[in-house]
C-alpha cells in the first residue's frame, strides 16, 4: 500500500471490523475518513452480481470526467482484465480477502497515469456479497488530470491480503511480478475452486489466484 488514501481507508476498515471478517455498511462514518473521502467509493451488486458504483468521491469522478454513480465498475477495465477482476471480486465478497490492485490508465490523448485501488469486503444486512468499500488514487496528478478522461486501464499488479495474518509472511499472495500471472485464464472455470499448494501451504485456487486460509478462521 503506497497511497495515503489506501492506507487511511484500510486502517479505518480494519479498526471498524474488529474481530469480524468485514464491518457493516451502516457503521461506516464518512467523517472518520474525511481525508480519503474524495478517493473513496462503494460498489453494489445487482441480481447478476455485476458491481456498479453506489457512491463515488470527487477525485474518482475527475479521473473519468463524469459522474460514476450507477456506472459499472467492470466497464472501466480493459476487456482482457475483466475475468481477473471478476475472480478478484469473488475473493473479496466470498472469502473476505482484501484486494490491492495497481493499474495503468490511458487518457483519450494517450497520456498515461498509474493508480492504486483497494477493495474491502463490506456487510449489508448481514451479507458480504453485495457491497464493496474501496479507494482509488493516482500516483500523481499531471496538468491534464480532470480535463482528459481515463478511457482505458490495464492491471499491472494484484495482491490478496488476509488482514488477520499481516504479521505472517506466508499468508498473503503477491502476484504482481508478471502480468501473465494475473490475466491468463486456464480451461478451468475461474470461479470454481480447486485444491492447490502455494509454497507448501494448502490453498484454494481460482484460476490465476490462490486463496490461502489463515487466522481469520
């Protein structure tokens, strides 16, 4: 985690959840994350489990030069990354992992920016499969930011983190070294878990991502 908004939101989320795997949406107090609010968003799922923006901060809307409320989160991403994104969201909503994503965004004038995004599980009416809390921040803001919308974005790195196990090196998976590790989809359905081993640790593999059970149990 490199960006201030990412660190702020993760720390608040982690404190708010306590011993639970995810906090309740109704307990989120925007005044507690005031310094990160413009970078913060909440996603909600429809009946087809397609996530769209329920809330989006002003920084995010400036990134795309448009209001994001009601727009599909998946539609922001390059087609080649969408299977990886769906798998990542499944790990967040069902396994209660925290997902850290880095990506390169390209503007309509072919200018490029680097971003960091965090996705955090959030309960709504007791369920964690319909809401996601997140933040998105640019590494810097060039002169054209807010005037040229980002029209294409490609994943450059992913990390799944179990918050209860941050002190144990083997309980998170960093797959950011090779883009092919992120986006190559095997013949196995990406949403079907199969048994696997990661550095000698038992895991459940969803295509290109491995889910390692830790102290959260």
